[in-house]
C-alpha cells in the first residue's frame, strides 16, 4: 500500500473518531502527494476549522468547490459555496458572504429537481430577517427550511432551522413556544446526529438564546453538556472559547469567582488562536465582571476597556463600575445612553436591573420606577424564575428608596428566597442587605442586624470587597439590642412621642452636625431625594421649619442618635 493511501486511510479513520489534529495532518499529507477527492476535501476542511486552522479551512473549501465544478457536481459545489458563505457571515464579512451565497443560488438555478441544498440557502435569509427584526418572516422561512430538512432526512439542516425559528419566536414574545423548538434542536445535538461544525454552532447559539430569556437552569444544563463535548475532543479549538465563556458566567453566578476567572482567561486564549479572534471581547468582559465583583476596580477598568476595543459593548458592567468608583453621574449617563440605543426586549432586559440600581443611586426615583415597570412587563412574557426574582429584587429596592419599607419587605424576602433557590449567592446577599435596611427603617433592629450579619458573612466568603464595605458601614450604624434598650430607657418617652423612625434619627444626627443632604446620602448609602424626604418628615414630626430649629429641638429633647 502506498504512503499516500496509508495517510488517506489514517486521516479518514481519525476523522471518524474525532481526532481532529491527526485527521488534519494525515489528510494534508495525502493531499500534498495527490489532490484529494471532494469528500475528503470536506473532511480536511472540517478538521482544519475545528483545530483553528482557518486558512486551511477556507483553502480546502475553495479547492473542493472547484473540484466539484470540474466534475459538474453542481449540488456538491453549491454546498461548498454555502459553507464558505456561512463562515464569512459568522465573521461579519457580509459582502463576501453574500457573494458566496449568491454563487450557491446560481448553481441551483439549473436544477429542476427538489434538493436539500435549497433548504440550506434559506438559512442565511432567516439570519438576515432575525437581525433586521422581521421575526414573523424569519419564523416562516425557517419553517420552510425545516420542511425541506424533513423531506430529505437532513439532521444538520433541521437543527439549524429549528433553532433559528425558536429564536424568532422568542423575539416575538412567544417564549415558551420558542424554548420548545430550541429544546427540540438540542435533541439532535445531544444524540450526536449532527456534523461536528453544526453541533458546535447549534450548541453555542441555543445556549445564547437561553441566556437571552434568563432560562438559567437550561443554560447550566447545556453548558455542562457542551463542556463534556469539548473535553472529548481535546484537539478542538473552535467552540471551546464560547464554551468557556458560558461556563465562566455560570461559575460567576454560583460564586466560584476564581474558577470563573480561570475559565474567562482560557476563553481569551481559545479565541485568540481560533477562528473567531474578534470574539475575544466576550472573554474580556467576563474577566472585567469578576474583577468588579471582587472590588478590583482598576483591573476591571482595564478589562472593560480591552473588551470595548475588541468590539464588545462593555455595558452594563462599566456603568456599575463607575457607580462602585463613586462616579454616580457618569454611571447614570452611560446606562441611559446604552438603554436609549437598545430596542429589543432581550437586550434591554440585561440593562434594566443595572439601570434601576443606578437611578436609585442618583435619586431619580421616577425613572427607576419606569425601569422596574418595564422589567416587570418583560418578565411576565418570559416567565422564568430568574427574571421573576430579579423583578422582586428591583421592586423591593424601589419601594425602600421611596420610603415605603413595609411595602419593600415582601418582595425583598421573595428575592432572597429566589436567589437562594437558584444558587446565586451574591445577589442573595445583596437582597439581604436591602431587607436588613427595610427592617431597620421599620424599627426592627434585631432583624436588621441578623440580615446584615448573614449578608456580611456571605460577601466575605465570596470576596466581594465593595459590598463588604457597604455592609460594614451599615453594621456600624445599627445599634445592638442592649444599646437600644439603654438608649430607650435614657430617653424615656420623648423619642416615642415624636415617632421618629431609626433612619430618621440617623438623618437627624447627621443633619445636626451641619452636613448637607448630599453628604448625608453618601454616608448612609441612600439617594439625596430619600434624604430630602426624611428631612421633611423630621420637620413635620418635630413641628419645625428649618435645619437649625430641628437641631436645637433635638438637643433640647435628647433625640440625637449620634452616628459612630
């Protein structure tokens, strides 16, 4: 047996067992001795793509296309042209992609018979319709492609059609119908019925769609399946980057921030040496998020900027970083800009929680309420536990900022339970901090201390630097039960007679030192509007009309709770 034949057989067998590097090297060696036939050129193209050899991938597809033309194998030539167009489209080189799709279509013009290739050429149209927001037409064309796939028993085409139709239905607000189609597309993936390239493409696209509607359990489940699929193919570079990005996000949510950072760094490496170097911003953004959560603000700044330079929108993370840095006005301007530029619900829903938090920080309660109402409306359509919990968290925060601690308690308790059930410890701790604040505003100092202490312990375990500082400040402001009793005995009935809440007494003590509303807001981590509302309540309850009069009255009647 000749050396070439040995290399060819070696390459074919390696391809079947998915040893992509061996398949690539053996098929390349055979091709250098004598040009491969079109089926083996297709194998060489796939192996090249999967190990990150983009030049070899494109070269093999071009040679396969030309070989099919020489043999008058029109349908096969069209398939090669389609695959080149699809690759260029994923790289956002739309002019070249359109040219190859056009060539594939022209090759089919002389074919009178029905063929599966016509179904494949519907896929680029569905993606264009999805991108332009014509979701109804996208779903219709995807249905036509699925019908072609079923007539010819083509699993690759069926999975491509089902998953894009599912995304279109989700964008139309038909979330449950869309999720059902995505689940169906994943059946073919999970049972290894598809080609390696389509398997990876559908895995990543469907997980991305699940993320859009916060279907967290599905994201977690399929991310683990995708991880195992990648691990079984250690030579594979393509799709490994996306897999690690998704895994990093899931680890981050679970509070495993060190592991999340490791996965994000590995994702950056995969993208850099793979066929999607322009996707490196996805990995950089995930790194920035972990830095921000850990309070590593300078490192987060660098990573957000690097993500932006790579073409990835650094919001809402960058706005939340500005807030953590104390630049609330800059945070507000950035998140408002990002939200104004975003139309699709699935994109707005990722910005709205940060938008609400930042609006509360700058004291724009009306805008925060509008954001909360929009988030609630979207969550009703999506009907996922994560969004329902997010809405409860936001609703509680808004009610608390509005001076309605009683109304805030129930949604904040729901948020705590929801985040705990979803295994999202950082958000659960943040919800506890708000719940503790509501308890304190209602005079329940013991309840407040318990919530703050549990939250503090969880934040310390996570290493959430900025959040820990905030809770430490709140704990210093909250008196213990014994101190509260002693102070109550000393004051007698004077404090009860004026019915000042614990928060109002804190504001009064700071007001008496000559602080402005802004300074008080910064000290107590609340908005200026909330401080103004507390000051107005203090004036009303004490029967005074100025800050000087309130200070004099407080000293005269021993109403001051001095901040520590």
